[in-house]
C-alpha cells in the first residue's frame, strides 16, 4: 500500500489511514488523515452546537412574553382541565404520605419545596422537588417522605420522567 503525507499534521501515513474520496487527491483519498478529519469534525460540531444553543436561547428570550401569554390564555380557557390535573396530583401525593410521618418530617418536606423556590430565584432557572422513587412508578412506587425527596434542576426532573435513576 502506498504512503501519503497528511496535509494537516504533515505525518506520512498509509493510505488506509485516510478517508476515500473519488477522483480527488492522490490515490483516491482525502488530503487529511482520518484522525485530523475527526478532530476537525468534532471542533466544528462543538462550535456549531454552541451557536445553535445561543440561537435557541435568543429565540426563547425574544418569544418569552408571547409564550407566557399563550400559556395564560390556555390555562384561562381550560380551567376545569387544569384544576382536575392539580386536584389529581394533590390526591396522589396525599395518598403516598404514610401515617407514621411526624411533624418534623412534614417540616422537612416543606423545607425542600422552599429550597427549590429559593434556588429558582437565585439561579434564574426552575428547580423542582423530585421523588427519587416516583409516586406512581411502573415497577416501584415511593412515598412522599423527606428521604425520598431531592431538589434538582427542572430540566433534569423532566428528563427523568416517572423513572428511578440508578447511579
């Protein structure tokens, strides 16, 4: 097999270390080796990913008031639906509080919700009180007790869905 010099790193390598490219360059391979091409692609993805994230963030900020208004209109138009969802959630939580929960435990639960609210104000993004073992899991269900609660960023809680996350 013939050898070729990479135009990026200037190292002489076998042509098998280069991606194929029909009728371009010598030996029908690209000018840069696979390692250099992969590094360039990775850098490109990082830059484009950061640009895309910034673009989405700007778009969100521009449309934030419109989206909030739409949300308000929806909630106003569907009060019965929203109330039913809230009532059902409260009922589920109430059913999952065991009789042996004491006043101190209830205070700790309240403190978890206060901490989530405080972190939301401090950091500028939503924090949620998450149940480590979901209240209505498919395979396992947890209780509404302090040892089953954790305060995490809202994005992570939404990604977690109604599942147990094992480390």
